[in-house]
C-alpha cells in the first residue's frame, strides 16, 4: 500500500423539513427553492443558484481560519483558491487541510530524541496535513457522492462530514443534508468472497433479570445494565465454519453456534452477531443488527499513486484514482453519464 492511503466514500442526500422524499440537488439550489442564511443570520436568496454557488459560500465561511470539530478534536480549513470546479463533469475537487488541535507537543527528527532543532507546537497551533476531496453532484438525481482521502493513521474525514452537514443545515433554510457511508459493491464482494473469517462475537447488550442473577447473585442491580460478549477465535481453522456463517447471513440457519448452555447466559433471545472479515491484511465487521452489511475501507494500490517529497499523494494521481473509483460507484448506481 502507498503509505496506507485510503478513500472514504459517502452519499449526500437532501430532504425538506417534514417531508419523506429526497430532493434533486438542482431542484433545491434554485432561486425559488432556497434562502441562504448569511453571517448576520438574515435569510437572503442564493445569488449563484447552483450547488457550486453554495459550495463557494461554504469555503468562504472558513475565512482563512481552522474550524475545530469538538468530538474528534480535529481542525480543518478549505482554501478558497484551492478548489476546482468541473461543471460539465458535475465535479468539485480540491484539498482540505487539517490535523489534531488544542494539544501541544514537539516536532523532532525521528532519529534524534534529543533533537536540538526540535520546535514546540503550542495548543493554538496544529500540524496541518493536506487531504484530497471530491464532490460529485449529478443532474437529474437525488444523490451526490463525497470522496475524502485519508491515511490509516491520520484522517479528518469525520470532521469534514460533520462540518459540511452542520453548515448546510444551519445555512440552507428548511432543508437538511444527510451523509451516509457508501462502499463499492465490488469491494464488498471481494471481502466477502475472498476474505477470511477468523473471529465471531455473540453480543447480548442487556440481560434479563433472571440471567443476571445467575451470574452475579440475586442482589445484583440494576439487571438491565448488564451485557455479555462471547468471543470465538480461530474460526478459519474449521473448513466448514465460513459456509455455516454465510448460511446464517442468508437465513438458511438461525444460529452460528448451537450450544444449549448458551441459553442459560441469555443467548436464547435477542442478541447480536458480529463477524470479522480479513482480506489482504485489512479487516471489516459485519453485524446481524445491520443485516450483515460490511463497509471495508478502500485502499489505493502502490502502483496507482505518485507521492511527493512529503509522501503525500500528488493531486493529479489521487484525483485520477478517485475519478476511476467514482466511475465504479456510478455504474452501480445505474448512472451512466461519463465523469471523465
């Protein structure tokens, strides 16, 4: 893998408050449909009545400052001069900078613990890293796509998702933006068909009172707080195990593990099943509570990327790979208008 570079992909959809159906992006971003709340809190018409006009306002809202996402303590900023609009392709792409905030430290040479050239990072500063992003807003569709590049050990994806959603919901009067994970079915199929299953977890979130009493005595309280996990490892050593697990996925079997004693622990009623896949050194979790859907990460192969001196992907190479990945998503969506 090229520095463990990966792509996180999400769907973008818009709803009007109080309505069930999703709306076409072009329908929402029209003079008749949207009022935009300016910095003074006053509603005014969006001058450029397109998603591009909205996104330009979004970028300008950073005002050359990093905005911190409190849950992740990651700060992000989009450069108003650092994005590209391809209207014929319905694409907006560029770089977002970000990193951990509100914590100090030192930057040292990795071969010298007593580095005399080390310098302090105070809490009001961040080590800012550039990340590529791509937005695709198709015409005649109620679904857009957001792709954000990240690294295994470093990501600002959750911060930019939350920031974009919050900005839209506050600024666009009467509408809400929904952002959900989207993974290419080809990636999912490869994980399911070729991946190894080596661990299964049976999880009961809340045991009934009689089962709790069996474990900790009649005086244990409150019973409703007690949960239990049973972890089964080494599943891959049993040739028949994967087929049995897949039969549970398809409904041919009701239980992965059929041991009467488990009933005494509360696994005779409602409990979750978690199955861990591993493929090419990467892992993904499938849950019964989520219909055994999995969302494996998409990693960029070494030979598909070019790194600069700082070992970040060059813009052209990550853009090319991301557009190719978008094409596979479009094909699965049944949207056949070329992006390239």
